[in-house]
């Protein structure tokens, strides 16, 4: 099972990722101890030089995180026929205990890398690099361990794929009869989840627009963008997916990725993830605006925040419009 | 106005081959003048020039440009500043082989992100000023010594810097070419730019170009 | 609509220009690496393309297979089964339809090929006639109206009139399949009228397949029941395993390539070091030099990937992948000639990217960074 090309590719990618970020984490220890920007000593210069390497590595991590996530889910979907009871990616992922956690770490990795790179970019705009320590603490405590966890989980997942195991189909996971978070999401009353989702989406867009035009509510927008993600995912499970399948009991968010549903999943999730990451980044950037310790970023922070907010509003707007399109097109009435 | 305050530069600190290139040098350079750093080889002139031009950071001490401390700036800022303020002319000109004259002259402007057409126009204008517009497409390695010299200076001027730094400009040049390049520096001075050069060539000090001499020996300023 | 001038974009364009010029200036030096890179992509892409194509064939093959196949085992070997077994399973709950199948293998020494003869239940050919697959027709140069002569079970020649050449989605199917009349089949192979090769059961609900299989085993002791899913899994597993073995072998090449890339990136000539020093002295900062060098790597990667992938494509789909046929198809020599259907798969390309470009980037990042952080001061004094 592990010998599929896609699995080998993913294992290689995540192992390299973990290796490189762990090495960066080790460097972070050194940096946090010796960092002294006003000194001209050789050690300081060497540290500064190495920060270029680390930011390139995190950039690489970000670049590969979404394609890796996409490949992982696609591969899980392709493996479904192997496992009794599996009809889509969900079944493959549930064959052992490592599949879903691995997926979550990949998702988290994407958002963390994006956030880190926003902070990094901002930091470079300041003549005293005020975020240096914070950045590397984040790297050491979050990014590096997460990368390691991701690699470990992925290895465990692929090494423990047993075709004899009868796994659950998404119907049983997301169906009304089951227990657990997924089922709860699927059975959310439509009278509640539909208006709440659209309200949340609109609110986020409004906050973003206000921020772009007036420069206020930046942090609020970031928060809303972050909260919007779980809300949107809940909405997908609760009603968007069934509308796309035109089947009131089919709630699976992974089956959307298949060709027979027009790859709707990709069309929805891509702008959603990008928009969320950009929104959170905008929130982070605007949060630094008034902080006295980051005075050197006073000009750059609002500028960066505004650009990210524009990207976020555009992407999340696209997401919402796509949802409306699918709902309107569907023959189902729930 | 460039100020150096107790500036030192040490290489391989703490190791057996520790080398103090510059030791506690302090002096100021006024704008719009031609200043020369005079001293024998190994006296630290090149390093000092690098420190003045923000090419390298002092191990200790402060370098101030128009009152602003640039010694602690992160590399990005320093480089941005340097690009806008300083133009470098090296010994042996150091043009990039395989690139055309025009491409060489435009090089310092690439990271600034200015529109290509604008930079190109400016570069061609500079080449015309130096009677080189006919050689714009020639490969750098085909130039004569005199041509290479002028291309190097045109390159140093592409970002319209206030200060020109030249490291041993007349080394490897015969008297004719040496006088030529010194005449060009005089022109630049007349345009209102500052010129700072390092040299131990007596010719440089004979032609009446240099307005101020800073003597250096073993990394220390002996006379300012 | 005019776009505002974007300084960042413009500077990247300048860096890319310089990278391209750089690559052009150092053609000789970069050529070796480029060839190795292309070779790597070619090998890996060939394996992946071929394996995936085979897997697709198998999937097509099995798409129409019945959910359950019942066979009789005698002394552990597949034996013909009696017609009354059909009656015994027809009535089982969950079985939507059941039919007896007649098929068998025939080895033709003249053509040195193995054929599968099938007597279909719907639209069977008329007596004395045979329908052959398009690939088979092509390979043997036969066409409608020709006579195909084969030796029957008793050694006597059997003349079949080719009445139709059929296309199949899978070339593998059309490469060795012959459809004949049931009576002809029995006469040719010497099969008694009340015997079948196996039974094909159609089960309406896929989740019930297992239960139905159990019931069949209850009713027919000595039977073997094969589920389509099992077959599919076995095929996939076999292809996976073989493909995986090949890829693992190739991983040594990958490692060697990574080392080569790392070495090439680390070994800067004095001239290159000088140039980086110049760039930095002129006003390029470490980030600019780094980005320029990364663009170089990206351009080399893109070219190598495109060329390698294209060559692999040609190798697999037009030249029949002579390098891998033995391992991937199986050790059996008597395989029919068939062409694989080419298909572009985004996931496959992503996989190849991770297997080739990512290691290259990972191997060259540190050396490239080291080059970009050269101190202009040190280089100037050299």
C-alpha cells in the first residue's frame, strides 16, 4: 500500500519538510540566545545571514503544503476501492487512527506557514526587525514540532494501511445515525445553520471592506476570517454538500472532490483556505500597527494588512458566490 | 555628510588568524568634496572604503550618514540606502563578462524595480555622456581598458548617487588612462557629487584633484 | 485597463532576465546537471506513467465484471461446474441475476500467443463464426471474412469465419479475446453440455456482496467465490508492488542526483564568486542574489521536467516502454501486444514534481544560500 507513487512522494515531501524545519528550529535556539541587532560582530552577521535561509525554507514549506494536502486527499480518494466500505477519501482516512490527524496537521501547517511568512515580511520592513524573536519562538514552538508531527503521522498512516480492515463510509460518519462531531454537523437544523453561515460570511466581508476603506476593524476582520473557516466547513457538511449532490442525506465534504461532482470541492476549498489565511494575516499585520514595540512597522503594517485584506475579501467573496451558485443550480430543495 | 566614530573592523575574531583591518578610526567627510584615503597596501584602505559605503558593518563603533546611524541597520535597509547613495568603482573595473555594456550599466538598478524602459533610457544617456553609446551592445570582455573604465563609472552613476567611491582607481592603468579617469572624477565633483577614493599612487595626489587627504597605516588614521 | 507599475514584479523580471543570461553564459557547466535531471524525470515519469496506465486498463477490465464469480474447486484446482449449481444459487436473496459462463484459454503455437475464448450469453455469434478484438486483428493481420484456424482439444483443426472485429475500451481486452458461439465452444474444447466454466452473479447492493458470498459457500461446498472488489484489489496491489519496487530502485538514482545537484551548486568557480561580490557591491542584497539563484534553479527544473516528462510519455505510449515491460507486466512472456491509452493526470504530475523537483530544490537550497550570502568585501579582496 505504501508503494504507490503518490504515497512515496508525500512521504518524501513531508520528511524533507520536517527535516528542514527541525534544522531551522535548532537554529532558532541559537538565534534566540545570541540575537543582538545593534552589534556588528561576526556572530550577529552570521545569524542575520542564516535568517535568509530559514525564511526560504518556510516559504518552500508553504509552497508545498497546499499541493501536498491536495495530493494526499486525492490519493486517499483513489485508494478508496481498496478498502471495504470506503467510497471516498473519508473511508481511506479512517482505516487507521492516523489518517485524519495527518490531514489536520497538513491543514494547520499551511495556515501556520502563511502566518509566519506574513510576520516575516513585516519584520523585514522594520529597520530594527522588531518581530525577530517572536517569529523564531513561533518557529521553534509551533512550526517545527508540527512539521515533525505531520511527517510521523503520515508515516504511521501509510505503514498501517490494512486492506482487511472494514472502514466506515462517509455516509455512516456524516449520517444522522452516527455519533460524533461530524454527524452533529450534518444534522444541524437548516433553519439555524443557513442564516448563520450567510450572516457570518457577509459580516466578514463587510468587516474586510470597512478595513480596506477606512483602516479600522483590522484585528476584528482577522478574527472574523479565522472564525469563518469552521463556520464555512460546518455549512459545507450541513447543507452545501447535500445541495451539490442533490441528495439530502449525503453530507460528506470529501466526495465533493471527485470528478463526478464537477470537482466542486476544489473550487470551493481553494478560495476558502487562501482567503482565510490572507484574512488572518491581515489581522496579524494590523494588530502590530499600534503596538509601541513595533514602531518601526508603522508605515508598512497598514500597507501589508490592506493588501492581504483585499486578497482575503476577494477570495472569500468568491467562495460565497460559488456557494450561492451551487445552491441556486441544484434541483434539491431541503 | 559621513561620520565615522571609533570604527573598528576585525576579521576572524577570537581565532588564531585574527586580523584587525581597521582600528578605532574616527573622522568625518564633508559632502561635495574629493577625499582621498592614502596608505600602503594592507593599511586597511579598502576595508575603510567599504565601511564608509555601507558595504560591510563595523565590528564596533558607529557609522553615520547625514546624522543617521547606519551601522546597525539590517542588510535590506543598508543595501537600499547604499544603492541610492553610493556608486562603486572598483580596481580592475569588475564588469560582468558575457553581458553587454548596456546590461552591465543597468545592473545596479535591477533590484529597485524601476520600469525597464526608464532605466534603459537613463543608461543609454550615461553611455552617451561618456561617448560610449556606439558600444552599448558590445560584450564587456571586448572593451579596451579606457572603455571599460568609463563603463564602470557609468554603471556607478545609474542610480544617481550623491557619493562615488573608488578603490585604487588608477592601479593597473597607464598614465594616460589614469589622467583620464581622474578628469572624470573632477567632472563628477563639479556636478556636486562627493568623491572618496583610496590610493597609494602618487599621480592621484599630483593632479590637484584631491581636496582632503586621510592618511592610513596599519588600520589607523595617522593624519586626517 | 492599465495596471499600476508594480516595483516588486518589475524587479523579479529583472532578476529572471539575469538568471536566464546566467544560464546561457554557463551552458557547458549546467549541461551535465540538466541532462542528469532530465534523465531522472524521464525514468521516474516512465515508471509512474506506465504503472498508472496499466492500472487504468485493469480497472476498465474489471468495470464490467460481475460482483461475484463462483468457481468449482477440485483438489484445489479450478474445475468445470455442473449446471445445477446455477439453480441452487439463483434463488438466493440479494442475487439479482445469475448466469453460467463459458470461457477458456487457448494457446496457439503458430502465433505463440494465448487467447481467451468466450461464449457470450447475449448477442452470441452465429455457429462457425468468431468475433475478434481490434488489437488482435491488427497484430495477426486478420480481418472480417478471413478464416481463422485453430486446433481443438482433440488436435483437429477448427475453422472459424471472422464475422466482426470489435473495439474495446481496454486494448488488453481486445488483444486476446475471441467471441464464439456456445455450441462451437463446447465442441472446440470438448466441454459437456451440462457444464460451465463458472457462474457470474450480479448483486444489487454492494454492501451485501459479502453476505451473499457466504450464503453461496453454504449452499455450494467445494466452491470458490471471488468478489470483483477482491480482484480489483489484487490487481492494484500487484501493480502497486511492482511499481513500488521499481521506484525504490530508482530512489538510489534520486539520491545520486541529489548529491550531484548539491555538489554542482556548492562548487562555485572563482569567477562566479567574484560576480556575486560585484552584484552585492553594486547594490544587490542577499535576498536579491538568493532570489536570482532560485529563479535559475526554477528555470532548470521546469525545462528538465518538461523535457523528461515528454520523453517518458513518448517512451511509454509510443515505444511500449521496453525498459519496464518485463517488470511491470509480469514475468510471463506470452503477453498479447497491446497499446496503452495515454492520459494526463494532474495528480500524477504533482506526484512526479514531488519526486523530482522537490529533492532538487532541497539539495540546492543550502549551497545557493551560501553563495548568496558571500561577503562582497571578502570577494573584492581576492
